[in-house]
């Protein structure tokens, strides 16, 4: 499945269920789901059959306990977002994120993993649309066991920075580059020994002009 399953719904601030008055309803944009109707129904059914999410639903409707320790262990991961959870068409959301039932977790991981853009990209993408306990760890495990991702990660590894040897004398080794400041070209030279910087203005940015300044790098113009 290549489509990204998203439920774009606005956050409900004043109640824990979908608004019942016209005034409240006007504050909301219609739910937009890029999955097929069949997939939507599948997610809904899995949510209704998920024992943990059904507990979350009951707490959302009837009220959460005063203390986290009074919750069943499996519900505690939702404690931090309890005030943001609401219900729409038997689906649970925290802000704009879908609370994913256990049976759908692998499917959601596959949707964010489809583009093969690395762990950080996939985790960030998932966090914008979904919510389930252990999300980061599970996505990481899938990507770390994906041969395609591993091949790309090895190919894109950055080379370690290798420190250069310090020269024994000033101007024994120099670094050079060009700069363009206020409509003027400059040859920039740095002494590796002292870190002293020299700027030479150039009438023409070519090899001949650069060679002239290289013959006596410490003389500035």
C-alpha cells in the first residue's frame, strides 16, 4: 500500500466527543481520508475490537482518573495526551493524530517506510499522523532490518573529518578560496600554522592574477 493513510481532523478543545451542535460543528473541516473506504472501515473495525483503545475510549467518555498510577498499565502510554483525545466515527484521535489499533500498526509502518528515506524521516512522518506506544522503536527495527534501507544508508554515510597535520613553519601550508563582496572579487588565503587570514582584491578572477598574489601571500592589497 503506497498511499499515506491520513485523517486530517482539527483538534476539539471543549469536549471529548464529536460536536453535537451546529455552532461546534462549524468549527471543523470534514474528515479527509486518503485511504480507500474499505481501508477506513477496516481501521474502524480494528479500533472497535482493540481492547486497549476501547479502554481509552471509555476513559475519554467517562473521565480519566486523577492519577496515572490508577490506570491499567497498557493504557498509561496515553496519559500524556488524554486531554487531547476525542472520538469521531468510532475512531480515536489525539489532536490530528490517529490512535492506531494494534492490528494496523504494521500497515502504518509500511506506509511511512514506503519511500525508503531513513529512520528520522519515517519517524517524523509517522508522528504527524499516528500515535501508538513504542512507535519510534518499532519503526527503527523495521528500517534496520530492511535490505534496501541498509544499502542506501551505507552509500550515504558521511566520511569522518580527518584533521590535517600542523605545519612546522608559517606559510608552509595555506588554504585558499574566492569571495565576492560589494561587487569585488577577493582571493582569501589562510595560513594553516597561525590561522592568519589575508585578503587580496582581484581585478580579474583568473589564474594569472591569483599566481601573482601567491608569490608573496603576506603582502595585502
